[in-house]
C-alpha cells in the first residue's frame, strides 16, 4: 500500500518544482494563499501541484521553525497541517496558532493519523477539517474550498460582499459606497480595500500587501503601504464610526475588524 502511494506521488509530480508558481488564469491579486506545513518534500510538492492547478497560490513550510518564523510575513489564508513532523507535532502547532495573533487562521489536518481519537483530538484543538492520507486530489481541493467558503475566502466566490454593511462593493465597476454614497478611490486603494475586506478579522502583513496588491517584492520600503492604509482608513471611515476598524498590529501588519 505504501509502495503504491509512493508511486502515485512520482507519477503525478511531472517535474513540478517546489516554490515555483505556474501561470494560472484563476490567479489574481486577491487570490487565496494556501500554506502547507509538511516535512515530506515529495508529498508537499504533490499537494502544491494539485492546489496551484485549482487556482491557489501555495507556500510550503518544511518544518515548524520555518512556519513560525515566516507566518507573519507570508499572511497565508488557510493551512494544511501534517500531524507527524520532524520537530514537534501538528497538534502542538495548531494549539500555538489558536493562542497566537493568527488565531482565526483556518486549519485542515492532512495526516496519516486517522484513528477516531486522533480526529476528535484534532477537531477539539481547533482544526476546521480533517483529511486522512493518502489524500485524493478532488477531495483535497473540495475540502479546502469548503473551509474557505465558511471563512468567506473561496476562490472566485463574491458572496463575501453581502456581509460588509454599511459598505457596498461593486466589483464590476470597481466602486465602494457607504450607505449609497460613492467614495472616490484610486485603483490601488480599491484593490487594497478588497484584499483587506476579504480577510477581515485576520492579520495581513505589509509584505503580503506589497506582493498581492502592489505586485512588488517584500524588500521594498513599506512606507508606501502605511501611507495607503492611512488614506484608505480616512476615506472609508474605518476608525469605528462605520462599525469597522482598520488598525496596525505591532510587528505583524494590519487587521480590519467589524465591531458592534
């Protein structure tokens, strides 16, 4: 069985290189980023190929130290997490996530630990779903999309705009209105607003904004991001007066939150 699973990996890799993103018409500045914490490079490579083929961007973390060090800068939207890792366990990583500034990050266990007790332990620790290995391509993509839908981040799903009162977002016309009054925004400000709205309640790093909204390297001076965020906060009234607050999170980035 193990040999069959291993052969399946090799047949489906087709020369795909870890860390390289293929061109895909589904990808855009606001496309979803899937993180994979998996110490088996061959398995991670296969999952990356599947997910990128479905229109996702992918970030691979080979170990827990790499994941914890890069999480703030990468600003992933969902995590596929193996239970058995070289150092520590996936369960410990999940418990750390739920107690950190990234506590709302959707997490799916992707593991060979499939006993009933393991599944229960993972879900009780805060996992959003549990996929047994060997994973199947269609199921992995479908379950990833299902968790993203519950989080309001499904690829090519625009239903999220209905939950943003008093803001009205017209994606076709690239316009945002507040209680019927159109707000004058530049194209960059509109892209920035959409990126933040789709990830409301979550921390978004400056590096992620540069990469996904500006399409620039994270090495560029982040003063540009700070200036645009400040301007957007003022234009859209995100200081609490409209029920939303866009605030800086020290050493992490920004978070847009809806308040009561």
